[in-house]
C-alpha cells in the first residue's frame, strides 16, 4: 500500500486507525492539524483522499498482507463491519461498562472477535477500549471481566511493541501489555487447557519461531478427525506467527496413491488451512536409510528375521529375539539383503535396540524398517525397504525444523519411544503436544474401514455425503466455519469424548440460517389442489425477497393463480369453514373439501385478504398450479452403522448386523420456478421442510434438481422415520 498522510484533530486522535496501520505495516505520515471536530482524512500519494474513521479502516484492512485481516469471506467481512460500527458507538459512550460486559460474554469461548485469526475488528475494539484510559484500567484491575481481560492482554502481548508505542503517544501510558493478572504464557501449559477450549499455549513457544506440521498419510481422503489435527496446527501457526508444514507421510506403498495426495491437498484448501510448504517423507528416504545403517553400525539397531507373529508374541512377553545379539557385520549383511529385496531380505525387519523389559511396550525393540516390493506412487520401484512411521516421524520432524509436534493422545504411550529414537539418532528434541482424538457417534474414522465401504459399493465414493470425509460433510451441507468453531472450541484438550453430530449441525444452522434463501416445495405424490373461487382470473407475478432479513439473498418471482397446490399433510388437517393463512399472500376460508374413497381430491375456498394473519392456526406453504414448476429430488441420509461406538478390533462384513439397511431416502417434489437458478453447492431453506444443499442443479425439465437435506441438530434419522 502506498505511503499516505493521515490528517486529524489534535484533540481526538484516531487511535484505531494508527494502531491498525502499525499492525498492517502501513506507512503513515501523522498530521494532527485539523480543526477540533473534523473528520479524519487519509490523503494518498495518488492525490485521492478518504474521509471517515471506518472508511479508512476498511481501506487499510483490504490492503493488508495479514491473512483474513478483513475476514475470510463475505460473511466474516460483514461481521467485521458490525464490530467497526459497534466500537465507535458503544465503547466510547456512556454504555462503556455494559459494552464490556457484553464483550466478556461474547469472548467466553473465542480467541478473536471474528473467525479464528486476528482481524481489524480486534484492533479497533482493542484500541477503543485502551483509549478510555483510566476507565478501562479500573475495570481491568478489578478483574471483573476475565474473558475480556484475557483477550485484551493476549493482543497486547502479541503486539506489545507496536501497541505500546501508539498508546504512549496518544493516551499517555506505557506498558499497556502488562497486567496484574497472569499472562497466557504464565498461566497455561500445553497439558493444561482452558475450559473454554481455545486459549492454549505451546510450551516454550516463541512468537515467530514456532514450526508445526500436519502429516497425513495419503491412504484415503481427510475426514473430520484429521480436520481437528489440521485446524489445530493451523491455529498455532497463526497464533505464534510461525510456520506450518504439510508433510505427506508416504511410507507404505501398499495403501497410498496420487489420488489421495491430490484430494488431501484439496481438503486442506477447503478447510482454509494456510501452509508454508508441502513435503513428503519419501523426500528423505536416502537420509533415512543412512540413519538406519548408522544405528546398525553403532549397535543401536539390528536386523531380525523372526516371523512377524512370533515377534509380536516376544514383544508382549519381553523375550529377546535370537537376532538381538548378532554382530554388526551379520546385521549389515542382512540389511543388504533387505535393500535388494531378496527372498531372505523379505523375511527381515530392522529393529531398534531399546529395552525389551520396559513396562512401556512401545520401547521393546520397535520395528524401524520393513520390506515392500510394491511400487511407490512417487519413487516407483527404486526402493524395496521402507521406514515405519515411528522411525521416520521423529527424524523428519527434527530435520525440517519442527518445534512442536501435535499428536492425538492415542499415541501417548509412544511418546517415550519418539524421544528415545531422537536421542539415539543424536538429533535435537521436538516437543510433543497431545490433543484428544475426535470420535463421533455412529461414525467410522478408520481409513481402512472407510475403504471397505467404498470397495463394497456401500457408498458412491470418498465424497459420499454419508461419509465423515471433509468433502463428504461439505457436500452434505456443512460450512467450514461451523467445523472450525466445533473443533477449536474443544481446543487441545486431552479428554476423550464421543461427540454428538447434533452439536456440530446446530452450530452449522446458526451460520446458514441468516443468509440462506427461502424457497417453496410440495411433495409430488402427496399434494392437494386448492381452488380459490375469487382468485385472480389471470395469473400475475410479484417480486419478493428470497430472505426477508438478508438483502444479499436477492429476489424471486412468485406467481399468484386461482389454483394452488398444498401439501397433502396440511390439507388433511383442514376443516370446512376454517380460515388459513397462505404464506406471502394472505388469508383464505375453506368452503368445501372434496374426497373420493376417503382421499382428498380437491379443496375449494375463497381469499379473505382482509383477515388477520395472527388469528389463524395454520400457516401454509403453497405453489401455483403452473407448468413452470421444477422437479426436485429431496435426499435424506442416515448413519452407515447402527452402533454408537465401534471397537478398534471390530471388523465389518457384508453380513454385519451393525450395517444400517436404510442410509439414503429420496423423495420427489415440485419446487417454485426460481429454483432453476440454483447453483451447485448453494444452500437454501425449503419453507417448513428444512435446509438443503444443491448437489445437482437444473439441467432439463425431466431431470430433477437434487437437494440434500442438511441436518439441523433436531431431526430424526431416516431409519427411525
């Protein structure tokens, strides 16, 4: 952004603009020469100028290089705008303490005001609070609003040098980042997590020096469990202004392929994870082999030809292998056999020589290398030996400069092994930080078991909406913003919980409801005709908003006729003489109900538009009886399994009783003609039916628009229905 001059009245410096410019690294010439009461003005080198505090703030935010400084999308940008207006009106007026109370409640489970990273909203609100001087200091010392104080201190600590300078110059105080309350770094450790979920620190972490990594194996698409690891790594990289490495742990050619690599990168992009580089463990194969050979020569590893099952039994009982005391020469000979993939080599494993009597069984001479003659998806048939995850992970972490390795608590017993291997390799220590594995009810998160469903045609593919994959749940209608909020609310807690999907879908509903356009549909085979005797002789059209409270949803054209379709379920509860409300039209009185063999064939009524909407019991959706109605396929999904939690060793077969026999239900409906314009991925609400995501848009009249029902946290499963 070009160098600019900021002019303002000396008695009212725009603290928020100056602070935002500092954070965004925008060079400003300060000119406090305007008359008292004048509006701040930003003069650009080009000769243009911008008036007004919030207008200038938006200009700075849009031009900043800080990620998401004006929000990640249009919705977040709108939230930023709301905070800009709020800060200037409330925080500087007589309602200051009430505003602080509101902010304290709002920040109960949030680190930032908008989204999951610093935005200009944080800087503006922070500046307005700091600008009140002693008024805020009195509240801060009282420790009355702990969440607000925690947020205020966090920003002050992270940007102390910049903000101290601004506050000292324009408020007359220094050391704004200091507090009588303990700082985050004093108060929190990796193993101690604030119950609000988000405020967690990495041990020994320094701003600008942290490096974390997200290391998925390319043996399937990413699912919601991987999302937790990815988003937490992204959170810490942004929080400490550090680096995030995406590393493919591609050490098993039997399971991995390029399709999975490509789609994992796609999943990462969908989640909005910002990484610095992409690496592969296979990039380090030569160095890993050198390290394995070095450990063999040092007597810290040996080659074992014990059959696999026997090896497992010996590890369980603490019995040493007959090969454990082989000479270095004998081990190197067998190592060569392994490298060449000979018949003898294929029977061997390289094992670490640790401690076969250690109570922690992961330290009982773990396997470092094994043979595999299947071609690798990146390096082809160049290698016949491949490192295990336990051997490769600490080595590559150390070489790539990782400072903190986030791992789920299922690896807890292997942490000692990780540190011991680093020690034997002579490499620097990498801090392990644990978080609990995400488990969801009625959900499989084993990629091996998910692959079974794909291979046995129980789902269409890895993107099937019944799958917990990122692409699957997004296709079902989940917004990534909801996923982030759901996961980051849990933080890096080690508590093992079986989470309900309802909570996630409830968060999602709060995000989609304010912006989703409203449309109308009736079930194709369950509808009843209502003839309005005083209805319009010729159809006419009105332009109505697609969402009454959100202009951004646009408008729709609604046709009014004297013959309209009602849901049969609605028609069946109407009685003769009853007054009902036709939504977006007015009242009507039902004069006659025609039936045949107990089935309603037609209703006859008359419009009563002067009637009170408040007095009617039934508010009915309806569609005009016109040829332009579009064909819809409303699809509802259910869990793939009927058991709430599947055990690790519990296998699935085609005859498993836990397989849900009914996981997809499709119902044909008719929708209003405006739905021809729906785009793939667009989320709408069908009035009185629920929220839907458009999976297949309009192609031709005979082919239905496919809409997937989005759970809202309250609906019954299809199986129960």
